C-alpha cells in the first residue's frame, strides 16, 4: 500500500509515519530526512539543499524527482511506502504518478492531517529530538521525565533542526500555501483523500490513521 501523509510543516507527518513503520511494518520515505542526510554527508545534493532548507524554501522539482526515483529503486519500497514530505508541488504529483506506474504500482490513499495553523509555529519552534535514538521532545508540551536525559535511551544529547526557527517556519508555511496546499484538490478529485484531526493527542491521531488503513486492507504487524 502506498500512502501520502499530507499537511503543513508541524502537522505531525513524521511522528505518525514512525508509528506506522512500527505498527504496520511500512517503509517511511521522508524526503526531508534524505536531504538532511545529504547535507550531513556534504554531497552535491546536500550542498544545493542546505541553504534552501535553512531558509525554508523548497528544493527544485527536478532534483527532488531524481532523488525520489532513486529511492524508489531500492527493494524495500516494493511492498509500499509512506510518503512523508513528497509530493509538495504539482510537477511532483505528476512525477510520482509516473514513477509509481513505471514500477507497476499506484497511490492508494492520501491522508490529510488537519491542523490549526496558529498552533504550528509554537509546535515546531519548541521541538527537539534525542541525538542518539531520535525520540521526540518539546520545550513546552513534552519534556523528558528527568531534565536533560532521554526517557528512552538515557542519552544526554539532543538536537534541533536548523530550519525549526520562527523565520524559517514562516517561510515554510508560505511555500506550503503557495505550492503544496493546491495539490490536495488533485487527489480529492480522484476520491482517495481521507482526513484526520491533527489537533487531537498524538495517540488518537495514530488510532484514526490506523483505522483508515485497516479499512483499506492494511494489516498491523501484531494481527
Ligand atoms: P521536511 O522534513 O519534510 O519538513 O522537509 C524539510 C525541508 O526539506 C523543506 O522545508 C524543503 O526545504 C526540503 N524538502 C523536503 N521535501 C521536499 C520536496 N518534496 N520538495 C521540495 N523540497 C523538499
């Protein structure tokens, strides 16, 4: 099953994708993660992407489409993928259709995580993760039980994304409204969009998404 998690930055796409990997054994394809890795490794792609990402701007379509095609060629994607952060523009929508068709596959479902945008800046600017295990925290909403120590792995090192500051978040929201939000009607016209309330507690959002996927035939790992 191929699904897209759709919504503005801070809607919780990455968090929910992690849950689906855990609960359904699906593969998460986060283009943001791929780019961050490229920046870290200092590759050619990383050099192009780094500054744009820091400024909250989208990376050019041709580059993103090439990256996605290469990722879809890896064998772990054969049984389906959760697209987290792709597509973000109309040309990327067309490219995804083509890339999947070439691989005898198709998109099954788009899940829009609906959020109150006033909450987003606060959500994003306060978030950070454990450098070791990736567990997510928030300055205001979810501090570790013991200050400065990861609840999961005990590490004392944490990191924040360089584009999780207020200025970059506002730029990311502008990009979202101009280029990404307009692609939702394309999928709505195909009748494949389901909606969840992203303002509910994280666990409830996960339950709703799981219900949608089970209705479509996805099987949880424990079942
Ligand atoms: P994300 O982790 O999904 O929030 O993405 C972080 C940043 O990576 C975005 O603000 C963009 O600069 C870049 N990016 C990720 N995915 C895409 C995409 N599909 N198209 C263009 N830029 C992207």
